[in-house]
């Protein structure tokens, strides 16, 4: 098939009331549905198509984005844009108009890019620094075997029935005991087991936030949180992340906007890796108590320290019951078991539990049982000792590889724990061009823009240093160094303009 011929047939009418990107997307849709562009056909790069049709690159980006939303094309990082596989349709039956039936929704411009990034490591054997994923080779799989068939396995038929929405009671009790060893004084009644802390955050937002409510987040912050807050229709106030908490600005927000909540990751923050000092934590609690502020403390990384233990959690310093604590086993055991938890006042736990009932009735029993075993038999503590040692070495390997191969092109602070190196890329190299070149070399990471509300411009990139062993880590960073040295990732002004809407 001569793709140039097919594309030459596409006409754009500048006088039409329909936007040009829509005209282009509709022409492609007709050709794809009429099989003139069969599944698997590689479409021209955005810039090339823009030249061919004499339109701006932004127009093509928007047209491709719309086609992707309609499931007609798919982007493969580092490879290009392709016509997607279509389900076989009966020619007599018109396709279901799903798009017309869906409720209006928020769609982050980043979601498809990030889906690809997370899929990349298994799909292409990439060296991915993108997903915040533990090293799968370190998962303590023996625990699962033990839970299912080992001596300590006590699976009974009744345990495969429905259980209470707030969680498997033995797990809530063992979790309470484990948390008290780590300074959090809580109880089974004040604990809700959730399917990952992402679900916990969703429940909190559903329970507290209505469209146009104000919420405060750190900036930059966890992308998954930005996406849910944006989808909720909340107005988001940003508190810039720095070495110390800007308490003055925070108080100003509290007085001026009466926000519903403040979402913070005080320990080994995602993406910066920073720690909120003990003094700032105490001041924050003081301020929170004065203004009756609901503080959502998201703490997936607190146990992953590589030197001194971090300061106590906000929850353990809470004097007024205003802290809603989110924990997860995803980063310290198995992400796939999807078990996290919420600690809060009973009234909050009950309300979230009601909300959870609408979603999944309760989290998976088997997963809860396995985590319970990890806590009661001290598997978790033993595993934590191992991963702290291994990840600390990986952090140091990554840091020295960055200095060796990329020194002069980027700057970073050494994090004292967690998963991430947050790097400032020096101009004229641009993070999104770097990602494009890196993907072609089989390396991925997340550009900093993803962690800012509204995708604000950023010179940073986030590298997850825990997923790969020292050899792969160094190799991935060596490839990044090669791109810096070649000057390939520098951004010209034209592409800067065109690319802005994507990431
Ligand atoms: C700060 C933060 N919160 C929540 C999550 C989601 O974790 P879970 O797997 O428990 O849903 C992540 C995952 O990367 C995270 O970094």
C-alpha cells in the first residue's frame, strides 16, 4: 500500500467551521474504518505529516491524540504511531456509538504516554527508570508458597467467602501491632484495608472533595494524585517543594481559601525524594490543629531509608485527629497484591468504608492473608533489611554513573531513601527530547512535567533506581550519557512550541 497516496487524499478546508485537527482525524477515521489504512500501518511522524498537509504540528498532535482516544491508533514509545487492531465487525451491524454513551470525563494528556512507559519494560526489554516498581527478582515469593501450602498455611473454606468491607480482621490486628512498633498508635477500628493506596486516595477524594473545592498539594507531587484531584474538579493550590515547608504560604492558603485538605508525601517524596524535617512536621501539625485542617499523609516509602531513620510520621505526631494516613505494601512487598491501608479517626474510616463498598465490597482475601503472614512471621522485617541494603547500593551506583556519564548535563540531590533520583537537566537539553532519544536507545524515564499540576514546564526528569541491578542501571545511564554527548536531545524553538501540549 502506498501510504503517501492515501495521505495525499486528505484535504483540509481552512474555511470550514470544523477545527482542522478534527477534519484530519475524521479523514483518518474514514480511511482506517474503510481499511485503506489497515491495522499495523505506520503513520508518518507528526512533523512530516504537518509539512505534507501544510498545518502546524500542534494540529497533527491533537488529531493523533483524538484518534488514539477513539482507539484507532496507538503510539509505541521510540517506534512511532500505528493503526490499531480493530475488532472484527459484522458489516451489516453498525458499530456501537460508545463515545456518545460515555459520561463526560477528565482525560489527562499524560495518561497514554504513562501507560506506555509502564508497559515498556516487559514489552520491549527496555531499561526502564520510569515506573516506581520494586525489583521483581527481590519479591519474597516463598511467603506466597508458605501461605498457600506451607506448614503455617491455614486456609479454610470460609475464608474464600465475602468478608467485611473494612478488611480481614487478623490483618488489621497484625498491622496495628506492626505500626505501633514503628511509632503509629492506632487500632483495628481506625484502620481500613484498601486495594492499594491509590484506592485509598480515591476514596478520600470521593468522601471529601466536590467540584470547585480547594485542595492543597506539594508541587511537584505524585502524578496519580494530580490525576485524581484534577478529575474531581477540585481547584488545586500548589505549595512549592523545597528544602523547608513554606508555612507562611500554607497559612495564607488556609485563611484565604479554606481548603478541604492538604495532600503531602513527607517522607522520601515522589518525585523529589525529599524529607520534611521534624521541625516542619511539628509546625504543620500545629497549624493543622489551629485551622482544623485535614492532612492526607501518603507514606509509601517511609520504611525505605538508606541511612538514618526519617523523622516520625505526621500521623504519629497528630494531636487533633486531623491526619489521614495512607500506607501500602506495594513498594515494600508486592505491588500486584494490591493491599494498602488507611488510618484515620473512626468517623472517617466508616465513611470511606461505605464508599469502598460501592467499588469492590472488600479487598482480596488471599492478598490480605499473605500480607498478614508477612507481618506475623516477621518476613516483612527481614525483607526490609535486604531491600534497604540492595537499594542503597543501587542508589549509589546510579549516582556515580550519573556523575560519570552525565556530569555537566544534569544535577541532583542524593536521596536518603525511597525510589527516585530527581534530576535537573541543564539547558539546552530538553527532558522530552531526551526521552524521545532515550526511548530509541531502549531507555525510559518520566519527564518532570508529569509531576506538576497542568503539566507546567519543567527541566527535570525522574529516574527510579531500584528496579534494575547495578549492571543494567549503569548501562541505562551510560546510554543517557551518550545522548547528552551527541547533542541530539537539544530542543529547537519550533518543536518546543509544538510539543508543549503533550507533556
Ligand atoms: C506517593 C504514592 N502514592 C500512592 C502510590 C500508589 O500505590 P499503590 O500501589 O499502593 O496503589 C504510589 C505509587 O507509585 C506513590 O508513589
